[in-house]
């Protein structure tokens, strides 16, 4: 499973909107949309911020289950 799909899955599970996560992480909604649609990949630092906001480990975002 791609990072994009993992982020989308966790957002859905936690009932968070992409725009809210984007705001918390400090990126635009367009950037978050690109990441969630697999058009771009967040940096490792940003993955850390995303993981922190979603209350998961970075490995949960990048490791296939």
C-alpha cells in the first residue's frame, strides 16, 4: 500500500478532513491533496509531522501491512 493510501486510510479512520490535517501540518490543502492522490510525496520531516498529528508512527505510514 502506498504512503498516499495509508494517509487517506488513517484520515478516514480518525474522521479527520484533509484540509484540517493540512492546516495542522502547515501545508496548503492543494499540497495535502497531491500527497493523498499520490501525485507527490511528502518529505521525511513532513511525514513525521503527519504521523504526529495522526497519532501514529512514521512506520505506520510507510510500511506495508
